[in-house]
C-alpha cells in the first residue's frame, strides 16, 4: 500500500509534557498548559507534535511506565482535556502523535498485578516470566542479559523462584509480543486513540519487542556489571517486522495516520527499510540513533576531554548512510536530540557561542533529507543546567540505576557528577522557562525538577521574543523557509550531496532539485577557512551580519552557517 503523506510538508516538535508548562500550580507541566501554547507552536511554524507519554503512570520513568493506557495521567489532566487538546490543535493545523509504549508496562498495570497474583490467568502470558536458576543454593536470574538501565534484565517476584524480564527499569516489565492475545490488547489501545482523533504514534522501543526464542544466555563477555548487554538477543529481531505488519494490517492501515518507531539497538538503515519502505513497510519512519552522541560523550566517564570531541566526519557519514538507503524509498525523521539526551547546544554547540551555534545547528538540520523534529527548548538555545549534586539527577530512573553501578566500579562522586552534568538525559528535561519571573513562569508552585539559572539572564521565551536577532525569531523565519513548497520539494526529492565530506570542521551539503540549495556550516568555536567555487544566487539564511568571502575562500567564524541558493 502507498502511504498517504500529509506529514511531508511538516515540521515536528517534541513535547516532554512534564516540563512544558504547568497550568494548575502542582509543579508538573500538563495538557492545559500545552493547550494554552498552541498558538505559540503554530507561530513557531511546527505542525506535528510528538507528545511523550501522557497515560496514567506511577512515573518511575517519566510516564513510559504505563499503569492505564485508557486514562490520561491525572498529573497532566483528564481524558476530556486530551479531547480538547486534539480539537484545538487540529483547528490550528497541528497534528498530534501520542507516544505509545509497546515493550513494557508499569508493575502497577492491572495486567501485571493479575499476572503476579495468579500464575494461571490470561495476563500471566502477557509478560515474560521464567523460573530462575538455582546454583549452589543461590537463586540466579534465568539468563545473563543486562537491562538498558545497567542491572540484570530480570527481577525476582518476591517469595517465588520466578523472575520477570525488564529491558528497562525494574518497575517496567516487558510484555510478550509472541502472545497474540497481548498483541490484540495493543491493537485495541491504538484503535481507541485513533478513533478519538489522534493523528498517529511515536512507537516507543519497538526495536526490542521481540526476544531471542528460548531466551538463551548471551555468549558474549559480561561487562563490569557482570551481565551482558547483547542487542542480538533483544533488538531488531525479524519478528518485529511480523508484529508490525499485523499491527498495520489490523489497525494503522485503516486510518490516515503517521507512525514513527523508535529504533535503537544498532539498527542498520537496510534493516530499517524493511519496516518503513513506502511499498510495503508497516510503519512510516524510524528514529535512528546514529546522529546523536557523535561527540564521544556516551559512556565517557573514563575518557579525557580530547576523546570527547565532535566527530563531524562520522556525523556527516551517518546522515549520508541513512539518506542513501532511504531516499525515494522511505520517509525519515531528523532530530538533534529529544528527552533522552543532554541538550544539543551542550553536545554539538557551545554556550560561548549560544546564538550562533543554536542557529547553525538549526540550519544544518532543517535542509537535510527528512522531516525535522525540534525538541522543546531548542528554539531558545537551552543548554544543560549542570545541577550541583548527584542526588539532583535521581529524578531520572536511568540515573538511579547508573550511579550505584558507577560507584561499584570505583568512580569517585566528583567524577560521577561531572559525567552526569555532561551526559544525563535529565538535562534535556529541565522545565521550559517562559519568562524571567520566578521558575521561569513554568509553574506557580514548586517545579518537579529545578530550572537552570540561565532563564534569569535572557534564556527564556519572552526575552527571546523581544530580541529581533534572537534564536527564536530565527527559528520562526527558518522554519517558514523550510516549509516553502519549492524548498520542501528540493529537500525531499532533490539529490543530496555532502561536499568535502572528509572536512573535519565544515558541514557543507548541496540539495539539487527544483532549487539548488547549499548549506555551509562551521561546527567549531573558532574560525575555519573553506574553499568555495559555487556562484551564490541568494543568501537565504545566515547567522552573522556580514560575509567574509575573498578569492573563493570563505572565512567562517565560530559556528557561522549559511543556507544559500547556488
Ligand atoms: C525510550 C524512551 O524515549 C525513554 O525515555 C524510555 O526510558 C525508554 N524508551 C523506555 O520506555
């Protein structure tokens, strides 16, 4: 089936609802807060919102631990608030993607409670529950797999020899997709929301929904936790395609909806194409992980600063690798970061060149092949807040598991804090400052997570809007350009060429279609020379107020960036 493609003139925006805007003073962002900013989002130029999970949840992992798929999290509002949000977004031409967690539920989900209470009930078969191994009288997990949260992937069910599998937090048991009854439950949930008017889903962690049959031990070497992180066992297995095909056949294909899977686990573009190709792929796009963390920051606690530099050549090659496989075959989302990463300004940009680097990152992303997704706060140049203590980072389930593991490995608290300040995903979750008043106007109460200090010094929506040269005003203008039909056509259908791909400092590419669009971006906080023999017809976007081009050589200042017509 050829998919309908309303999203192809779209620019997406990622909402972490807890941190967006609080309307009732309880310190948590909520749906009515978001609803009150729909005009803001429309004016920014975005028209697809991916909203991170909003379902009822004990919030062990920011709502990815779902307690009830049919109820809006009371922290965020009510089911009626969701209906209003959908309606009012649609009135503004904005589409809504909900985040559907398919790989696990919360331990507080009714299914799991029943599964634990009664080994013979239907729900028992919804989860992956196995007997542990007895060795010398000691009860061990059924196999040696490691969770993504740095512990054994198994948790004992108290008072029994049984364990349940959890690839993420111990409070998020994995569900068993090989069970047709379980799959049906998810089809019903998806139908329910599509019938209520949502425009599609971001499908959480789909790479992991199928596990190696028989759940064997990994034969790879364990890491310092004593367990084995082995994506061969639980990521991108062939059955994922079968499950999603069925999902598409029974549900998605009956609606005009967009489905974007989250595909980690080292998925290759070729594997991804099976899921998303326009001819018979069961979903529309996947978020891959290949363009994030290209600065050596991942797992970098023991590394020195020289090993933590942006590898621009690799970054460019990764964009190209995905483009080469997907162009004309599949749609692709583009993003610099989301709620699972530290702020991109702190990763690839620079606080010393905040305005320049934020604009440079935007220009570079917007005109690559794909549908761009902006993460909330990027439009005002938010950086990592650098919380002062390790405990501040315990607001995140991943860090609550990681810190003890690092301490066990012998790292000092000073090293751990430095690592958290650089790499924690909590940094991307600090609340949005809407103005320079107390708590940035995010809440009239106590925010669930502290804001950084920067909002007091101009890094907030109001002050940004009042400055004609600000990042936010540049965003509005650049997104407007990106959505012009000729430019959109060139970006999506023109041929992409990365110029001088081995250049370690400059990201330069040409999109050759109805227009010839060229981006030239200096990704360094210092001046770089760049030879340039193209005839410039127009400077469409530029983040400095003069051009230094002499005898076919650009002198590109820190993070200087252009979108040119050539
Ligand atoms: C991916 C989500 O983006 C992340 O925040 C979450 O921790 C895991 N999936 C588990 O649901």
